[in-house]
C-alpha cells in the first residue's frame, strides 16, 4: 500500500503519459529519408524516458514512498523557494525574448545560467559557458542531423561560415 496517494497518483500519471506517448510514437512513420533519423526518433526517446521514470516513481511509491524528499513545513506539503522560482521564471522569459533575435544558442545559455543560479550556483561565468556549450551541441544536433532550422541569431556569421 502506498504511503501517499498523491505520490501514487503522480507516479501512475507519469507512467500513463509514457504509455500514451509510446502509442502515439508507434503510429508515426519510421523512415529516415535524407535525414537518416525518422520523425519518430525523438518522441520515442521521450516516451522511453517517461516510461522509465514513471515505473521508477511507481515502484518507489509502492515500496514505502519517495525517499529523501525531506519533511514538509507545517501546514504545507512543500516549501516554496521564491528566489529559485524567480530565477527560473526570469530565465524562461529571457529565453523567449532572446531566441528570435539573439538565437537559440545564446538564449539557451542564458536560460541554463538562470536555472543553475536557481539551484544555488554562484558561478555565473562557468554556468553561462557550460550552457553555451550544451546549447551549441543541441543546436548542431538539430541542424546537422535532424535538418531542423533553429535561429542562429548573432552567431549566424560564425555558424554560417561553418557550413551550417
């Protein structure tokens, strides 16, 4: 019997979402065409992640509850961290504002740095550099392998010279 019905319901919901995503993905065509990777590849990865996460959470909920989640404050189930919420919200709005004219890579770097700050990091330059590297890797994956056009923004002269 689960310790918390909320944990059970959320776990079952994630697992159900994974099953739904897998069923929808199975109906997508699998031919790769000139891209080499079919339109069902990324949805299949997401569906697999949801299935694994949902199964894991459900197993945790059924075997004594989610572990290491801390004790809730009196009167609430979880504490609200207004500063962290503010940093993530600011990062999302900055990403939306920047992606059109600064480009995907720079917008992603700003979002990554804001989320890292929300999680307590005080190394803004390192976080921005890491966010830049990860965003550039994602950008190159989508543009080169999947042939999806993402906005290059300010990096267009550099990325365009590289044949992207």
